[in-house]
């Protein structure tokens, strides 16, 4: 990275420290992980113009505080700023974007009312270390409560899930502690799955709480001695590793755990397939094309060898899921053009949960965005909203929407969409 990135990083770090914000809080508001914010502040990760505008707006930094030379490392800045609009129109668009990001950022840190506060990553982090008091319940009742929480996750009811998780985890721990023998192992499985849901939600919200939840999930899963639970929890821990930049370590963990699962049985074989898929994407984020495509092909062969199993905990092992992962892998490898044919034949309606359908459309949106097609990107984002209104309000998707809003080409309807989904203040 050049001198410009270092200057920008120092400016952002100083403003964040002055406001006493954590890197995780800034990341949530601007669509980045805490580790990515750390790299940006250190000058090791650059920002495009639209992303820089989000950081400046959230931290309250006037644009004129940046020297012109600090922008020299950005790609096509002149094109983005002046290539397609008049100076007057550009100024209006900049004010709209900055106003929206300030509003969205403020809501992300302090909460925008009861609904948003319930799903805040900071609240989730606190709750994991200060669980409420809870009494044990019968094992069937606990299993039923976790099944209901899983349904909320699959239906992208993240607000309700965030409200329920602290009490659910506390109840699961109390129930586990009150049991012994085989039923205790079953309670450990329930506890592991409650922490898996916490890790899933934290990942959705770009929160480092995913590390804590995933580690606790794996500990409970290993104590249960149930291979399926170990596989599910290992996948969450690997995702947390990948998101912090440890792609190679994530691939190692996933492939090692996959090797321990028996592919001849439907349940363990299906979990093994999901580990291979997550490993493929992890390798792709590390730009290891050979490993990524090899794991993807192995997962495809596994999925083709057994009947579709949509009944896994949060991710199904089906051929449709493999195709969706192929799009995300090719996006991560920087070859979205290779994913176009896959996307053309992908039948998202075959996916059994709203969360998975929304994720597939998100990958399609990212593919078209990388190819510079704003119209197709927006069409895919509207599909995400149709499947899961709460999903499209996540930080990463708000950032994608803001990029369309402030991109070089005008896309009709984006402004209204941005207001509706929280990427722009009304």
C-alpha cells in the first residue's frame, strides 16, 4: 500500500480513538470486520472512494481534512467523482450518501430502538460473558427451544433470535449441568447448537463475538462425543478464522475435521460436504485456486452420491448448495466472469430456507457488482429483500447498496431501496 493509505489509516484511527469507538463498532457501521478495520488503520488495506466516504461520514471527518495526495492510491477516483455527473449533481449525491451512512452508523453503535438494539454485536458480546440466570428444563423442551431458534435463523428473523439467544444459552448450560450420563451428552449437543446459532448471528453482524461463540460450541460438541456436532461447530470456528484473515488455518481445520467424518453415513457424510464447501470458499479467500476448486469438486461428488439432505442444522448438503458455493468461490478468486454460467442455471427456489436463498442471491449480486453491472446487481439485491428483509439490512449488504447509490452509473430505484433498507436516511 502507498503513502496515501497510511495517511488515511492514521486519520481514521485518530478519529475513532477520539470518539472512543472500537474497531468492531466502526466495522459494523461501514461493512467491514474488526480485523479489516485494523488493517485499514495500519495502512495495509486500501479503500475505494465509496468505502472511504462511509468511513469519513461515520467518524465525522470532513473530506477537506484529506490531502489530495492521500487519494492517489485509489483506483479510478477521477472517474467515480466526475466521470458521469455534473459537479452539482455529484455534490447532492455525496450529501445523500454521507447523511445515510451517518444515520446507519449511529444506529449500529447506539441502537435505533428496541428492535435493532436486540441484535447489536456489542450486546451479543456482552451477553456471552454475562449470561442471565436460568433454571434447567427438560431435555425435550430444550431441544424444542433450540429448534425454534434455528427456525428463526433460517427464516432470517435475526431480531427475535438475538433477543432469545442469551436466555437460550443460559438455559442450555443450566440443563447440561443438571444432567449426567448419556442425557448429559445430548444436552451438550443442544448447548453446542445454541452456541452455533450465536456464532452464525455474530458472523452476520460482523462481530468478533463469533470467535467466542464458535470456540464454546466446539468445546461443548467435543464433550458430547457426537461427530455431527463437532463438524457443525468446527465449521463456525473456521469461518471466524477465515474472516480474521487466517484462511490457510481455516482450510486446515476444515479438511482435518472432514477427514474424521464417515462419508458412508448420510448425516456425517452431509456434514462432511458442508465442511468441504466452507473449506473451498476459505481457500478461495486466500487466493488458493487449486485447493479451492479441488475441495469444491470433492464436495460436488459427495453431494451427488447421496440423496439431498436439507435437514442439517443451518446449511444443507445439496447440489444446489454446491452451485451457490461455486459462485462465491469464483467471486473470491477474482474470476466472477466464470460464475455467470453457474448463476444462469442456479435454481434458488430449490433451497429450503430463506437464509440460504438470500445468501445465494447475495453471491449473485456480488458477482454482477464485480463485473460492473449495476442493473443486475440491483435486481439480485431486490431478490435478497424479497426472500429476507432483515438480511438485506446487514452491514455488508448496506455497503453494497451504498456502493450502487454512489457508483459511476445511475440505477433507477436504488435510492428508494437504500432508504427502505437502512443504507440511506429517509
